[in-house]
C-alpha cells in the first residue's frame, strides 16, 4: 500500500532513497517524503503527489547525510497532503519514523499520548509511533540499548500491520526496522545496508537479502546487521541471494511497464513451465511433497484470491475439476474470510497472490489453517508473507511485475494452476494419460503462440482508436471465455476508467440486454468449439440491437458479420485464456493511452493491497 526505503552507509543517502522510491511508486503515489540526519538534526523533505515532486525538492538543498529513510504513500488514514506524508517526527524531534500498514488502535494510543502532553500535527495513524518511542525512551529503564528498547516498547503497544523504519538524531549511525504483516527486506552491501518494502527498489545495489519475519527486529549500521526476536534476544539469519536481473525491473525501452510486461508473457510462461515436465514424463514440483495418500483424502478444493488472481483461480478450477474430479470452489478472499466456509482436514485451500502480501488473501489462508485444512500458496515473490504462512508453496516465475494492472502474473498463474492440476491428476491417476500428454504438448507450445498473438497488436490498436471515447462496454463469454471476459472488463476499468461489465453470454437475456442500444461496444471471446454456436446466437442478439462488436476467437466463423475480429491460435481449452486475454490487455492499454492516462499508475489503485 505504501513503499519504504532506507539507507545507511558511506554514500550520500538522498539519491539512493529517491531511486528506491521511484521504483516503489507502484505501491502508492499520493505523497512522498524522506528524512536524513544532517548536522546532528533531522532534516525532512516531503510533498504531495509523485516522487518526482520530492526529487525536485532535493535539488534545492545540499543533503550530504549517509543515513536516511523514505516513504511513498497511498492514503489510508488522513487525506493525501504534505502534513500527512511520511516521515513523521516525535514532538521533541529526536525520532523519525516511516511506516507501511495500519495501526488499528491509533485512536486509543493518540488519546494516551495526548494525556501525557503530546500533540499531533497530522491525521495519520503513524504519528503515534515516534511519540510512543519518545515516551518510552524518556521514561525507560536503564538498558544497554535504550533506543532499541524504546522502539520495542512502542511496537508492543501497536495493534495492526506495520513495517517500520526508525532513525534518531541521538544515534546517527543506527537504523532500527521491524515488521508485522507488512513486507520488509534488508539488502546487504559492502560497508552499506539497504531497506525496502520490495526487492526491486534496491536490486541495483545488492543481490543479497534478508527477509525480515513478523515481529522480528533488525538493527543496522553501515557495517553490521543484528537481528532480534520480540523478546530482544539476538539470533542469526540466513541470507538469500536473489537472482533477478536489475534491468528486469526497468522498462527496457518500452513506453510503460504495462506494455513491457504484456510483451514479456511468452518468456514468463516459459520460465513458469520451467522444468515441471517434459513430454512423456510425469509433472514434478521440486518443493512440493504432496503424497497420493494425502491427496486421495481431499474431497474439496477452495481456490481463494483477489481481483485478477481470483480470475486466474476461476480458470484453474476448470482444470482441477475436470482433470482431478475434485469439487473445486473459487472464492474472493475478502468474502471467504468472513463467511465461515465449511473447511476441514479433507479440504485443500489454494491461495493465489502475485505479491504474496495481499492482506485478505493472507487472512483467508490463516483461517483455513486454523480449521485444519492444508494450504498451498501460488506466488510470484520468493519469501513473501503468504509463502511463509502456507504449508506448501509453488512459484510463478513472471519476474517483477511493476505496472499496477496485472498481466504477466495472471497468465503465469493460469499456466501454473493447470500444471498443478496435471500433477494432481497424475498422482491420483484420475485422467487419461493421452489427454494429459496432449495438454502438456499444448502448454509447451504456448510461448510461440503468445508471440503470434502479440503480432496482432496493430488490429487492437486500431480498434482502441475507434472506441476510446466511449463510456460503457460489455464483455461476453461462456465457460472459461466468461472468466476471460471478467478479466478483460477489470483491466478496462482499472486503467482506462471506462465502465464495463462482463456477463456469461447465456445470462444476457435475463436482464443485461436491456442496456444494449445503438453503438454500444460488445466484446466477445469465442474459443470453446462446443459453445461457439450458442455464443454466436447471443452476439446476434446484440448486433440486432445496434451493438458494435469485437470478437476474439480461435474458430472459423462463417456467415456473421462482426466489426472487428482478432484471430488467435487454437489450443486446449484449459489454457486458451492465456492466449485470449492478451488482446484484451492490449485493448485496455491502447484505450488508456488514447485517453492520455498513466497506465502504470492508475488512479486510486496500488499494486500491493496490504491492508483490508
Ligand atoms: C488487477 C490487479 C489486482 C490484483 C489483486 C491481487 O490488475 O492487479 O486485482 O490481482 O489485488 O493481488 P495479488 O495477486 O498480489 O494478491
């Protein structure tokens, strides 16, 4: 929801902080700020709006400090404004904090501190933190590390989720960080150390990372990093080497991250298929030891996720049910966690999350665990929170996804879910081997077929030019095509701000057709040969009422006139969404570009929804 960066070392902190914030802007961009320790006092710069505003401010002052913390905000408590932007100081201006997450009991804490004589300058929940630190620091017992002790006492009072960085002018060579239910990584350099909410922010400085655990503290200096548990007893921690290429997190010459990520899909699929199978051999997952004995006891699968990841789950459900014969339900995480679902040890719950940090998805996972079910996470981020909670984890290998609107993560999730279904089917002997082999062969052909779909970009661009001024659009499909329609409609809303609805084509007559009038755009996906005729009848109904039609299909369609047709290669219907969604991603992209919108950072949205 917000992004944080920290630096302590020998270089000037400010440029490193700004660089980090720029690559974290997808996490929030309504305001940003930084704090450094300059001449024994804390210097703060902050501004409303994009990080570029903050960058401008830094050009007007000579900051030479070698320690600093920074933040890019996506408002939750208090409107986007300069005073609400982080960092926040305590009243004595000795401690300064940036925070990602939500302090649920901040009203209570604010009242407590007010009674003790503290006052507040912002409407944020965060401002209680530096003041609590000050309160405990000034009232603390003698301790060999009073700064750490005061931070820990303050953190003990917090309820909610947080990733926190603290520095103090009293300790100009020290930074303290702690997290709970909000991501935080520490990058280890040579004579310098880095902190960030997400790896790409500091990937150009180091490839060696520590992934901080919940309720774990780290105390950093330029040369050392010490880790403590929540009783402040020190422990050692394993370092992880992250192989991502720093340039993978940059735009590589594309106008926007979203377009780059759309074009990266053939490779993301290739990487995600990885070495899970070769033709004629069974599927395998190196780190997944799900035995036949356990799998045969499963009588129900839930796939739980949010937004686009949930749409990938819908496609996965088809494969799970048809190949494994296990009843499978797909749930929206924010609904699942509060609807008291029927779960027991015979239920397998699969959670899909690109970021691995989505608060609702993590809470839904914890719920299933508490009811005795086994949980399996599907994530794109190694070591993310969800992977640390789940019993099992499998990874998509889409690489960092920076654009807020998910594209390559979705197609990678779909392919991985289908491979997982094949793996289960092979373990359970629930499906004919030749059917599975033919599906595998189609999966292996996906990257080259995706390249062919991407060659059709011009047709989509032309169609986008024709329709970008419209206010309402409709997406139709049946079966998996309906799930793709849902994803296409979400993409359009997200980045082009055009109202749209996706309908199961058969539902049209039950109400929505009343909305169809002359000139309305209806986009249909037709890839399932068994359902094509029925879907065409539905499209005829809207054509009769004057609709403009775009059809995405892998079928030969005769005797019907559509305004635009995008032909995509044929493939197995379990994986056809991976091909048919691409024209829809491109359509939203080009509509948004025609409207002059910022496709990578759509309004009101953040990449990682780490609060409820
Ligand atoms: C849409 C989009 C969101 C995410 C959703 C879940 O383009 O990106 O709908 O899919 O917020 O995010 P993750 O997968 O990180 O849990």
